[in-house]
């Protein structure tokens, strides 16, 4: 169990007169004497007075309070928080790439442009698409870009009445948000009890005002949409296009391709599936792929290659939807993705999806006697429990998640998807070992036992973290952003 001791803030460690270094007196005139008085402080800043060893220990201790994939198991459902090889970080940080400027003449950056073009070709093969743009900065940015491609396609045909986007009720929240930002109307379609799209409920929604349908497959319950080919046919028959939300692409790697399922446009989260640390606000990358016949609508700038094999940048094109980013996207993220794909190769990438599926089903099967299975069928990369089976204890999904922190695990996604009252969404990913999964299973079983024998322990958790249970509402409305006013 993780019993983390409280680490005093550096201000609390301050002792009058202590110093970390001795700065010699300056041998030049006081530069500050010439500054205007209104730019000067009225008093010296209240900085902590500590020695160098205390500073070192303080920041080292603080760093250990940050939880990440490198420090422990992070089963955050729908987010694919998996280990990313450090060699990919080193490649992306190389000076040969980091010193480039996006406005350099194309002749001086042929290697970088080749890397860009090679990655988009590989993503085409993985996704079953004809062409990709790597310009979008994140998954939601990719969704918006893809929907703008769809709008441009319909407008190019004079079909301006198509303003409706169908979104399943199990969708990620970014789907309806992206559609609204793209100026399209969101129409929700209900799901069946097994979490898949209700085809009968979909049929009445399809008419000549439908621009597209957005789907995630597997969906947010971790269930494969087995009717996807029929759904694609129905949407295409009414003149709409199919959009694939690539948030859950990880379990399909090397096994199935969205393009082969009937999707016309898709985005990929490189920071989920292809080796960029996910979370903390970035960096991200959301490349968008399109089937044949839609390439001309992709945004500029674009990387192009002439008959002699030379690369150039196309800054404008007649049918392009325009710019969605300044240049060619987050290049360092793209480099990490390229390094990841090349280092694994086709054979190893094809192992990722099945291993993620195996791990998820192993954890689910090992806990289904204590936690309520929301959908009782084989899942893909993730699954959802609807809280504990024994509801008499009053222990909620939130309590279980908080107690997991005491056992040294990051909490899974909770209360999403909204299809279930006590959703506990778990995604083990393919990179975790059987030993880690067994330790997680043990912790979950112990929490279930505690919920019956000592429920107050679970309800008061976490007990051994630097911060217990803050008032989430108060923290959001009245945040304390500093230890004291400097």
C-alpha cells in the first residue's frame, strides 16, 4: 500500500539566514539604479531561505508526487495511457530536427519532409485511407478538421442542405462539440443495452440533410460495433459520409482498418496510439485521413513530391478547406510516431491490438464476481463496470477510485460513459505485464472486501496521499494558486 509521507513546502523549510550559494559582489555599476521607480518593488520578495541540499530534496520529493505511466499503472479508460519508448523521445529531441525552421527553403529540409510524407503513407496503410494530413494539433482539432473536409465535400457538390451530424449517445464529448464548432447540427442516436448503435433507431434519422455520422469503434464501452458495415451502407445510401473517431484505434492495430469498415474520414490520436506521452495538456497530434476522392479538400500546407523524388511544400490549393494550423503540425510528435512505427514494424504493431484486448478481458474476468459487468460480452481494449455488485455498503465508484490511490494505482475513468450510473472504465493497454495486472486485480478485490468489512475506510480514502479529498466544487470556484502572496 502506498503510504506517502507529507512533503513540506519549500516555504515551510525556510530558515532565516540560510543560503544555497555565495554570490560575489558585482564589480559593475548597479544596473537597477537607472530603472523607473514605478517598476521597482517596494520590498524584497519573500523567497525561501534554504541550503542547496534542501532545495534538491524538495524538488525531488515534489516530483515523486506526480503520477504517470513511468511511475505506475495508469488504467485510464478511453485514453490509452501506455508506456512510450524513450528512444523515440531522444530521436524527436535530436538537434538535426530541433534546429529546423518551418520557413526554411524546401531544398534544405528534404529529410524532414520525407519523414512527414513517410509517416502519412504509413498511417494510410494502418487506417485504410488514401491520404493524411498531419497538420491538426490534437484529437479534437482533428475531428474539427475532418468535419470541415466533409462540409467542403458537400458544398463542392452544391449540396448545402446537409447540415446534420449523427452522434451515438455513447460518444466521446468532443464529437458533438466538434460538430457544433464546425457549424453543423448534432442529432443523437440511441444505443442498445450492449452499448452498440441501435440500427432501428438510426434509420428514421437518415435523410438528405445528413452530412455525416461519427462513430468510435470499438465504442466507449469497449464493445466492437458489429453492425458497422450495415450502418455505413445506410449512411452512404442517404448521401452522407462516415467519420471515424480514432480515440480507440489502439485495439485495432494490424487487425482491422476503419477504411475497410466503410469510413470516409478519420483522425488518429498520435499521443494515444503512437508514442507521445498523453496528458498534462500536450503536446498532441490529430492527423486526419480521407478516402480516395476527398484528398483535394485536406488543409494546406501540404508536403508534395515531384517526379524526380524531390519534396516541396504546397501552401495553397484551389479546393483545400484552408489552414487549420500554422505549418505542418507538431513535428516532434510526428517524429515520435514515425520512430514508433518503424521500430516495431508491421509484425509487432499487429500484436498491440490483440494484447490490449487480452489484458482487458483478463482483468474483467478476474473481477466480475465482485464488480457489476455493464456489458456481458467479450470486450476489446477496455471495459466498464457499473460499480460494485454489492450496493448495500453505500460504497460508490468514486470511493473505489479514491481508495485505489492508497494502493499505488492511478484511478480509472469514472462516471463515463454516461450510459451507466456507476461507470468504472478500465483500459490496461498492451504494455502492462501480467504481474502488474495481478497486483491491480488484488487491489480491486481488497477494496471490494473493505467495502463490506470496513466501508468507512473506503469512503474516507485516500488516507496515505499528500492530499486527501478536497472539495472539488470549492476548489474549482475558489482555487488557491499559491502558498502565499509574494
